[in-house]
C-alpha cells in the first residue's frame, strides 16, 4: 500500500496475526518434531532463560531441557489431542529454575511454551470451582454478566474487567464492567466491528484465552523464522504468540499496558469477550489463566442455558396464542375469514406494533401498519424476495425506499407466506426506534498511514462520539423467526386441508400425502429445536418453569431415542422400547400406565411410523385423556395374531369424559392413515365416553418375534410409575467421571439431595488411589472413561463389598462384563431421580 494512501480500521483484516514469527517476552518457546525428540526452532531468549547456551536447533530436546522435563513433554503429547487444549504442567525444573509448561501439537510441530513459575499462583481447579460456584445459581442474564465481571476482577487483580457483547452487525457493546474507582467508565459504550478484525475473531473461537503481558514490550523473534520448506510457524494456539503492532498501539492509545481476554462462545459462535485491562505490565500465572479459561467455558454454557430459558418462555406464550388461532381456523370454512377474526390473537405471537393480512387480494390490519394502498406493492416485493419462506428486515426503507414515504411509522417487517405461490401473506410490523449510540470514538474516522509504514495507526481518541440511528426498528430475533416458521407450517397445513375440499379424491390424497411428508420431515429435522415447545405437552397452571423444562427435556429425549433407534438398532427396534420411550415423558404419580406383550422387533419403516402414531396418541392422552387427570389409567398391550401380525390395543379410562372430535386435524389423519398407507395394516380409533380406544395392526412382513432372553442386554426404564426417591443422607460417595463439567453437574445433583461428601476421580487409576485412602459407602462409575473403562474400579468395589452403580451414555450393556449383570445401570445424561433410585437399589441389594 503506498504510504500516501488513506486507510481505515478494516485494513487490519489482512494482517496474518497467527504467524507473527515472534513471541512475547515473559516466556520462551522450543519447537520440536512431532515426537519431541529434536529441536527445530526456538525463541531468541530460550538459551538464556532455560540455561542452555549456544545454538539449540538440531540438538536433542533432552540435552536442552533435561531428561526429566523432556520425558514429561513426551508424556504430555500423548495426553493432548486438541491443539486448543494444551497439556499443562506446573513447577517443572529446567536449568535450575521452575517453569510452568504448556505443550501442544499443531501443523506437524510439537510446540513447548515455558513461563517462570509463580509461587503465589493458586490451584487452578479449586479457583475455577470457587468462581463457578458463585454464578451457578444465577438465573438472570444481566445479573450473570455483572457478577462475573466483579468476580474476575477480584480474582485476577486486573484494573478493569468488562463483559463485551458482539451485536448482530459485528459491533460490540460493553454490557458489564468492574473497575478501579479512579478510572473512567466504558459501560454502555459501543465499539465498531473493525476493532476486532475477522482473523482475530476466528482466533478467539479457536483459542479461548489470550494474554498480553506488556503492550510496549519487545517481540522476541523465532529462529529460524522460516523453516526449510519456506513456512513460518503457525502460533494460533500458543499463549505466548506475540501481538500485532496495530493492536499494541490500539491498547496504548487507551492507556492499557496489559490485557487478558476470555472468549464467550454461545451456540458455536463468538457471543463476546470477558476483557481484562491493566494499566501497568502484568502477567497472570498459567495456573490462574487455566482457571479463568474453565470459568469462561462455564460462563458461556450458563449464559446459553439462560438464553434458552428465555426462548422457552417466549415460545410458551406464542404456543398459547397459536393454539387459539389454529382452533378457530381448523373449524372455519373460510381460512381467510378465520385469520381476519384472529388478528388480535395473531398479534400476541411475538413482540410487534401491528399486524396485517393480505389474503385473496384484500388487506386488513390492526395497530401500526401500512395503509391499504401500500399493501399490493408490499406483497409484490415480498413475493420477489421471500421464495416461500419467512422473510424479515428491521430496515424496510433501505430495501423498499417508497416505504419511508408511504408508511413512515413502520421500519421493521416480518412476512409469513401462507401459500407456496407468492399470493397470500401475514405481516408483523415494528415501529421505528430512534437510537443514540455512544461510540468509543468516531467509528467512521480515517487516518493516514502512520509510523508503522503501511500499517494502520489506530484512532487515538476514545472520547464518546454520539450517532443517531433512524429508519430502523428493533431487529427480529431468531426466536421471532422460529415462531413465524411454526405459524407458517401450521397455517399452510390448514390451508392445504381447505384446498382439498375443492379437489377430487385423487387430488386430495396427493395433497394430504405431500402435507404428511413435509410435516414428518419437519418434525424429524427439528426434533430438538425450540419449535417443539409450540407443539409439545402444554404447561399446566401453577407449574414452575423448572418443572416445565424438566418435562420438556424428558419428552425430547424420548422422541430423539425413538428416531435415533432406527440407526443404532440395525434399521429398526423393539416395540417395548418404543412404547417405554414414548410414555416415559407423560408419567405422573396420579396416573397409572400398564404395558405388556411379547418381544416384537419392528423394521425401520414400521418403527418410524409407529413412533409417530404412539407419540400422537400419548400427547393427546396427556392433553385431553386419561393421562391429564389424577386417577386416569392407560393400558397398552400387544399380541401376535395367528397370521403373525402384531396387534396393539390402546385403552384409556378414568380420565375426562370423551367425545368424538369434530374435525380431522393433522394428528387424526396421521393416526388413521399412516399405518394403512405406509405399512398396509389397519388402524381404528373409537371414542366411547369412558376413554379413547385404538386398535393398530402391523402386518407380519414388518415385524418379528425375538427371543426374550436377550432382553437383559438393553437398558430400559421400568414401565411402572416411579416413586419419588427418599434422601440417602450425607453418605460418603465415590464418583468416577472423566468429564469435569459432567462431574460438577452430578455433584450439584447429589448436593441437592443432601449428599455433599463426594470424592471425584477422573480416571480409573486415580479412583484406585482414592480407595487406598478412604472407604466410600457407595459409588457411581462412568463405564467409558475415554482412554479406558472403570471395570478395574468395579472389581475393587466388589472385593470390598461396596455397593455401586454403572453410568453409560450408550443404549446397551455391551461394555459391561457379564459378571456385573446384577449391577444397576443409569443412563447418561444423568437424571437426579434416576441416579438416586439406582443408588438406593444398589445399597438395598448389598444390605
């Protein structure tokens, strides 16, 4: 770039910051071949810092750092398979000094980083657990981000800690701050997207913690900078990676001498950063950095959980509004008239200032909406851009300039197509929001090339620059779009049913089948999406959000199991497993569920169809039938006919009085037609006042009787209604679990049940060492520990006569030896009640 050119902050995007050819001066680096036997490169300060004078390149690693440290490096390389998770070792002696050491492999290089060990550093696991414990119970996003900023500042000692959230347009805003009292506040300020270039954002996702010890410090070069093949060293995952001169000057212009950033990753995307600033050079010890990294990951997960809870609340309200609209529309002969009558209910689907309906060439609106004269060009515009899908914009005037003149009060629009052809639409509108944004300096200001040659000199003023934004509404969120998509699917279904009345029998069958195929595909693809809250079991009055979330989680797990079994079960699955999976989410202590029948194996086609039919029957029973009232009873039995067919009988009793449905909705069509059409079987549903009765017949070509003796190979929940587990008291428990976050979750479950005396081990070897020091009253063993199993621990517990349970995320007991066939097994992910019941069963059996 010529020196006279003017540049702006976006020019930073071209800088290859992952291959700077140098490191920061607070540590040193050795680079070896993949087996860590021979040194290939080193930082210029390594010989002096490690007391290994002379040229170290080409020498054996053991000659440079000592045999003991070299052996530790090679062991570390066998333990780390992810470059973003370097193996850490603390207080390693090299050249007569103690170093903290990080080892990872990347791009066929073993990269070893050394930092002088700090005698004041705290234990990382205890520090992380303390931090996590302080925010675990927070249930509001604003409180979470503010308390986290205070905690990180108190623990790390940085002068300023900010929680920095990236907006949809890439700009950032400081949403929480903890600082020294004498410092100016950055809270609420916006920073332009160019402040964090794209390649830096990518590195924040790959390496979730970044430390800068001194913004004015020297860059220590690597020798050689280029290897024999002409390649520089990729330092994407190195903590010591030197800092871009542009970023260093940016920090100095803010008066910042040192910094640390912790990535906040939500849903696989960079949500923001926990940014720590210090006004004198500072290095946080490696042990404390690893604790901060663990805290950042928990913070990200907790933030994501709170956001999902907010989505669930919004989805529940939208489901209630949508149910009312669908009930009216499904009973109405004229869909357009039904929608016009329901505009007030439709308006409740999502936050908006007005709604409009363009149906059959006629316009009706309520609230803030364009006039009728603007409806035809608006529908024509949407028809050209929506392509039969939900379309949304928060700046309509930028896409359709005439909208600013014809409907100036409307800035945001979300359009829901009601037909496959560009014809009928449902619109949601939002008013303009005039915003005054406080920018940390003018985000559009440009600068001439500075003293760094053709590198950018960042803006030097961070005084607040205000910008007024007009012509925009509050943006439409992903939740809004999902709710709109759910409404579109439901209304299109009703529109298709209305259209069938005008066609002949063959056309009706084709349309219905297309509708069924589209809806089945939609349900399978989105089984774990937020849309399930709109069609799932509704929350009863008085139930807490925690109860509702637990119920929804169980329902989704049962459905996921039903569909996943087709793949995991050699193309099909057991009917008994399917019945148990479908009914488990709807168990209630006030209702009785009884199931019985021989072991039938269903092929993939039958398993998928019966899963959908049983789910429809189960959902209706929980909403309106025997499972919706205390004292209700449900019996599901299946038998083999003389022809080898499988006959399933569904009988409900003891619930509300039943009457035949007045309309044929999608669920009724699914139950009535799917088995005859897809399997060539029979399906009949009757509605006596005492309760729904159904008979389903699956032809012999789709089923097979299997030997019931192999039943013990599967892990199945009991069909009988479980009773609440009684507290076990504060017993001494050994937990063997190789995943730290899962172990922490189990510890929290057990603590809520009164068991706080829990000793956790991450490997079989560590658990056996624990057993040499104390005798637990019971144990929970994760079967698969990643690099081994817990079978050796189980054998030791049997020898000591200590009761225990196995835990596994697999669907069978194939990893558990036959000698342990009587040991209770609980499924992962852990459920608190199931875990307590399993422990009680193991302790009772041992008594």
